């Protein structure tokens, strides 16, 4: 009996040890997961209640030290407004101990016309210099030196003297772009008292003050909007920086009504679609009688095509290669110009059609044919799986795929038999075509100057402020590709103030500024709507742009 119990007991012990060895890692993993979730809930609770703009990161991009315990850390939280950094365990203390940049001064300081420096200790920008001794700051591997969250001046620990702690902040290089917190406090009090004579308020009365408003679309193109929001909040007053995924442009632009007339500049960070959205909101301001507060608009191109940005000298795409400080300098130095905006009215054909005509506003171009078909296919797939279309390179690759497919299928052939074209009321005889493109700006298709082509014929340069549209035809997707690599010219059909296109039969793809749809028999009428006030950056211009602007 004893001999039989021995092997049975050993089996039980083996089973128990096996169960223990399996359950232990599971229990440890579950416990760690519970602790991590609990920690994340506590962190989110601090973020939600805090006046700081806290963000969490698993890895800092440069050597970082906690503002409370001064220990080196690889991960932790940072404030997107004042630049404060703290480890997980010190986050609550940091939130209670240190104040963030205030968008408005409160209490006794509200009536002042100046504020002292807002010094933040440690984690100063690389290669920054001390404002006192002119030597490099932040060179020691520890929490050291100070940076002002407003003027961005840096000072060594040993150079920090009492007068600097209470000295009036000048707001540094970008003082002409920043809305000071004491200004907003004064305006707020005046509105309470029903006063509107803002002209005597500092810096409203300053000659060169041109406050900037940042409107960033965090969903555009290469998803750089989130990073840019934080960098602009660090350099400006956070009240000037808006995320268009959380607030509509029309609401954000109401800030202009508190600022000097004809002085505000808006920087739109996004694609051409985002720019059109903002310009529509500005048109709404005109309807409300707020025309004197209309801002001038600059562009930071984050989209896929960025043809409007390219036309206005802001480049074909931004990928972080230019520092944010330089972008703000470019906005300050840019020249004001006008951009034609056009009304596109699509009226469905039929005697019993009771639906209202579709009405669009066009800034860039209208097209019917292969490029609209590519845009329609791209749009349909992006709606199904938006997460796959977060890269500018992937987006262009998908466009290339659909363009190649259409070269073989030719879904838009014999367009000239299906449509009639009128320019300023005159009927145009169409050659054999697959597509027609109506242009307002110089660039098309992600950086191609379509109207001028290869420049072997004496065609005048296309302008975006002359009240004229350029109309061209293409023979197909392969012809579009040849034009983009300068191996062919488009079929130039003419220039006009009014364009009328009649689709007589079948359903064809159409697009306005990259927004595509499939359209049945209809009449498309394009007429001038209004002008938009834009900013032109001459630093990015080509020889063609320079000669176009000088004419």
C-alpha cells in the first residue's frame, strides 16, 4: 500500500507544481496590468483636472529631468504650453507646485499692461544661450538653468539674479505675433462694461502688432498636426492655437473680433481641403457684417496635393524640416495678395427635377474625367479604411495605382461626345478627349504647372487673382502622367470669366478641389464668387512664380 501511495503522491505534487508554474506568471501579469490601468486612470484624472496641457510620452526625444525630484527620466509627462516635465510618481506634486502659462491675467494683475518672466527650471532647448553671459545653457547632465515660457530667453542658474525674476517680459522675437494675457483681461473687462474702444489698449495701439491665430487639422496628411499644436503653444499664447478636430473654424475665428482690424494673420496647418474650410468660415464672417475683422491666411501644407500652398509659395508639403520659429518668421514677412474664389453650381437634367442645385466653392480647380475618377476611387477606399491613409507617400502611391488602372480600362473615353463646353457664352468645339480641367491656380496634380506645360509655346502664365479661369483638356490618365513629368502639354481650350459645361448623357466622375462624386446628366456653371485675402511667401517661389507675381 505504501509503495502504491508513493507514485500517486508524486503525481499530485507534479500536478500542483505545474499548476503553480502556469498560474504564477498569469497572476503576476494580471497584477501588473491592474496596477498599470490604475496608474493610467490616476494620470488621466490629473490631466483632466489640471490647468497644464499635460501629455504622456514613453520616450523623451532629448535627455530630460523631473522638475520635482531632479532625477533623469526616459518617460513621463510634459506640459505642451510651458514645457514642464515630470516623472509619473512626481506628476501630482508638479501639477500642484508649478503654475502654467496663463492665457489671461487674473486678480490684481488683470489691469496691468505688462507681465514678469515665467521661468521654468531645467530641460532648456539644446544649443540655447544665456541672455546674461551669452554662453551655452543646459550643458550639464542634471536639472539646471531656466527658460522663460513667454520670451524663450534662457539663463544659467548662477546668472539668475533677483531683478530677472521680477523683470518685465518683452515676449521676445515674436512679440508682434503674441496676444498678451493682460490684453485679453482688459478686453474682457471692457466687454463687461459694454465698451468697445479697444484702440487705447496695449498692444492694440502698437503700430506693428499683427497677432497670429493657428488653426491645425490633426487629421491632415502625415499626422504632424498634434506635434505642431504643442510647439506653437510653447511659443505663443495657448489661446491663439486651435485644433480643428475639436473646434470649428467659424468659432475659432471669432477671436479676430477682439483684435485690431485688418491686422490679424491666420496660419492654417493642413491640406487644401482644410484651407477651403477656413476660407468658407471667413466668408461667413462677411455675411455677419464682420468684414473689417477679416484675417489674411497663410498655409503650412500637411495634406497630399497641397497645390494651393505651392501656388502661394508655402511649398508642396511640410515634414518637419523647417523649425516652427522659422515658420512664424515667414508668416511675419509674407506679403498680402488676393485669391479668386468661384461658385460651382451643378443642376441635374430633367423636366421633373425638384432637387436644389448642388453648390460648391472652388479655390483650386474643377475637373471631369480621369483625374476625378482617381480621386473618387481614392476617396471611397479612404472612407472604408481611414487608418491606412495617414502617410503622404501611401496616398500618392494609391493615386498612382488608380491612374495606372485607368490607363488600361479607359472608363472616361469619348468625353467630347458626351459634353458641351461654353466659355463666356461661346461654344467650343472639342477634340477627342477623356477629361476637362478648369483651373484657378497655377499648380495642379501635386505640383505640375498645367496651363504653361513645357513652356514651348507663348502662353501667358496663369494667375489666381485676375478673375479668369484656364480650361484644358487631357487625352487620358497616361497623358496626365506625361504632363506631370513634362513630356507633353495639355490641350489648351481657352480662358474665360464664366464656364458652362453640359453633360448630355451617362454618369461621369467630377471633383471640386479634391472632393469627388459621380454625376449623371447635368449642367455645371462656374462663376466668380469673391476674393480671399491670402499671404504669399516669396522664399519658396520658382522663377515662373516670380514672373507671374511681377506681371
